[in-house]
């Protein structure tokens, strides 16, 4: 166990970290977050979700300040709903990804103005909306709708065994023109290369007047690697992939064993 300075900002991933498939913040976790706040620490959520899908959990935890959404591509103020920063995907990248998805028969989704857009309601869209609990907006063609309209993020949804191949193919296609990551075994996500969860943590910390040396972050998936790298104390949930566990300062239990509470109790409430 490392001995960090006093933690003044706690950054928490959402799915697989704060909540499991039941979408419930467990009592011990809520109590630990409240205790950290009472001790003077600010709390933020850093997620791949859209704001509409993340705000209910922020409200549950009493968060009123900034939270990070879309893998860092947009940052919102919970109390006002204001967009503090937004970085859309480059238009040529959007067109190429949607063309690739169409050619390979992969379900794609786009986001604009915090609305989810799809051109087909199928088992893949339903798999996503069951987790996000948002209603999609159906369009005739994503390629037509977003040929000249910016999207904040593109998500490709497929069977888990195909996701690694999709990720490799898109990295070969796009190079450094996009940041590609996975937040879930079924998803490949595409955002602008200038953003990620770690970069977004820096933005939130600066806005709150906190140095990165006083931050703690907890995550569970591949997209949380930059977040854990940026924080002074990076904690991985025990359910995380090897790539994340290897970069973490410490490992705690999974959602069912209140890993977030364990991290806060160990490093913030000590």
C-alpha cells in the first residue's frame, strides 16, 4: 500500500465500478462517498456514458459539480446541466468509421446534443440501452445523418469475441486520428485523440482547484487506464482486465464486494 497525500478529489468510474449490472449503488459505497465528502473531498464520476445516462447516479451520490462523460469527450455540470467542454470526433473519422461499420455489418451508434442515434433497433442496440436506460433516436441512415454533423462519440456494439478484431482493424484504419478504447467487453468506442479519462481528470481537478497529487481514481476496464495513470492513487477493481491491474497502485474487490468503498476507506478515510 502506498502513502499518498491527503485526497481532495475522488474520481469514480461508473459501470463495473460504482454499479454492477443491477445499476444500483450499494449502501456501503454510498456511505463511503458521503464520509469522504464530509471529510472535505470532492467527488466526480468519470464515465463513457452520456450525460443523461450518468446524471441519475451523480444525483444519487449528491454530486452537483462537474462529471466526465463520453470517455472525456464532454464534461458537464450536474447542478445546471451546462456543457463545460465538448470535443467531437473529426468529421472524416466519423465518415470512415461509419463506412467501415456498414461494410462489415457491425452495429454503430452516434451521439449529438446528448442524444443517442441509431439506424436500427436490434439486439445490439437493446443491449446498450438496457445498460444506459436511455431511449435511442432512430434515423434512416447514420452515414447520411452524420456525414456532415459532428458526433461526440461513436460506439460499435458486437459479440465480445469479435471486439478485439474490430479494435485492431479500426486502429489500423485510423492510426492516431482517433482514440479507441473499450469500456465493456461488447463495445468499441471512438472519440477524438485529444481526450481520454485521464486528460479529463486534469480538467476537472484544475476547475476545482485541486492538484493531481491529491486525487484518487477507481476504475475497472481498459478505458480506465489513462484515468488511473493520471491520478496520484490509481485503484483497479478486482474484476478488471490484466492491462488495468498491471497499471494500478492497488487492487480492491469487485462491485459485489464494495470495491469503491474499500478504496475510499483505505486511502481517503484513513
